[in-house]
């Protein structure tokens, strides 16, 4: 806890919260549960969060390191279709709209972090905000703290 600030929600749930913020906008309400389902340690091995977005949608995030089968998916369902990403870091996207299906491929960089570091360096050199701003990071942290506050952390 002293090094990471938390468990799975702090470690990799934060990146998925950022994805949800990028897609759905600001969050007005958060409810969460965090705890240990398998490992007995100071930080959680499993956490869930429910987000009410200002734009109307309700989103659910579940993260865990205590499951046998790795799972890193994104599914969005709307009134006219849906969007499905079977593995977030692989770049495959399936879009269903009014009965029509489209598949897209957006292969990630070989080093997932390098484009972020390069963008940050360019932002500093050119006096502009980076694509991922400090405000975004602060908002993600605020939401994680709300998840931990609602769920009481690991038990």
C-alpha cells in the first residue's frame, strides 16, 4: 500500500477508468466495493465500481488478479448499437449499428507507454498540454478514492 497506494484498482483499474472518462465524459456518482477474494494481503485483489456519467450512461468496471482466466474487455451498449473490444491492448474493435456489423483494427504501439512519453515530451517542448493531462490523472485518482471510500478497501 505504501508503494502503490492500493491494489488492483490503483494498479490497472486506473487505466480503464481513464478509458471510460475518454469515451463517456465526467462522472457524477461512484459506488464501489474492494476486497480480497483469494489473497490475504494489505491491498485488494478484486474491486468493482459503478459510475453514473453526467451524459447519462451508467458504467461498470471490474478488476481482479484472483481469477484464473484473464479478462480485459470493453463492451458498450446503446440504444442503436454496441461496441465490443475483446482485449483492450490488442486494438480489435467490433461495432454493431442497427443490425450492421463493422470490424476495425487499431494495432497498439509495441511499447504501450512510449507514445505517451513522446507526447509528453513534445508538449513540454512546444508549450502545450499533453494528450493525457494532469487534470485527467487527478480525476482518475479522485474516482479511485471514491471507490475505496465506498468499499472500505481490502479486508
